[in-house]
C-alpha cells in the first residue's frame, strides 16, 4: 500500500546492496510466546482488512507482549509492523494527518528491536522501509535515503535470502526517479525474487502487480493479483489494487 508520504526520492543516494513483512516470521520469545502468538494473529487480521480498530487491537497485544517480556525484539518488531499498517489504514480512511506520527512510533519500535537483537534481518528491512516513508522531498531524501539504504544492505548482509529486504528494494526501484536509481525492471525483478523467497506473502504479489501495471504488463498484473487472492481472498490491499487503486 503506497502512502502519500512514500518518497519518490527514496533512493536519493542508492548505495550498493548485498544481492545474491506480510512477512510475519518474527522469532519466538519466551516467556511471552503465547501473548506474541495471539498478537501476530491479531496483526494478520488487521493487515488483511486494514481496519484501524483491528490494528489497534494488534498494537495493544504487542504492547502486552512487551510488558510480559521487555527484552523481546520480536514483540517490538511486531508492534512496529502494526504501527506501519495503522498509518496505511489511516490514509485509506481519510485521516492521513495521523500517518506520520504512526510511522515515527514504528521507527522507534524497529530501532528498539534492533538494539535488542542487532542480527534481526527482518527488523533492519522494516526500518529501511520506514525510513523510506519519511522521505517527502529532496531535503528529507538526503537525510533518510542513506539510512534506508544502510538498513536494507544490512538486512541482506545478515540474510542474503531475506524476502522482506527484496520487497523493500522493489519499492525503492518502483518509486525513485530514474536519475536517483529508479528502474521498473529492477523493481519487478526484486518483487519476483521476494515472492520466490516467500511464496506465502500475498502482499509481495500485490506489489508485483503494481510494478507490472506501471510496466504496462496487464497479464502480469492479473496473474499476480489472482495468486495473491488465492493466498488471501480477504486482502483489502489486493482488492484495492484490483479495482485500480494503489
């Protein structure tokens, strides 16, 4: 789901990456494992429907998980994802003014997850995506672009087959101007790589459909959306893109 604040200049300083989240494979954490499992189920419901109320339930569940186990990187990572989806949901429900604050909360949680577990590749990939959300023009691009690139590079350094990192790269290539590294073919390639690495991710398939639409590949759009809806027939994101939105 593209937010209005998603940067067209997200790759202002696109750095070389180590090339060879929904990615919800957060690592388990006792003693809060039961709470975490419920929170992840709540998050899956929220990201499927993009309902702000359902996402608030998920966010609160992850907060309970953090209270139960303050050292759980997975719980902070999960709450960061809940904040990100809330930002998207707020935009869809015409409350876009609340989205930047949600992104700031998500960044804090993702940074906390990394502070607790620096080798958490998914958290690095998520933080890269969140920094991209902060870029609204050239000035913010100079500030957040290098940070986004550093985090995606670190994610792939830790895990060269990290599907979430490839999806993040796909969005960079999709929305950056050509002079700053934007490339629709590389975007499609990155999204395809993500779908191969995580064939259960309906969201990556929807992003692939968006990139195919920009390329003018209508057959590719239909194929990707059909597969996404087979995986998650209730996906609000997939239905929105299928109806012509983004």
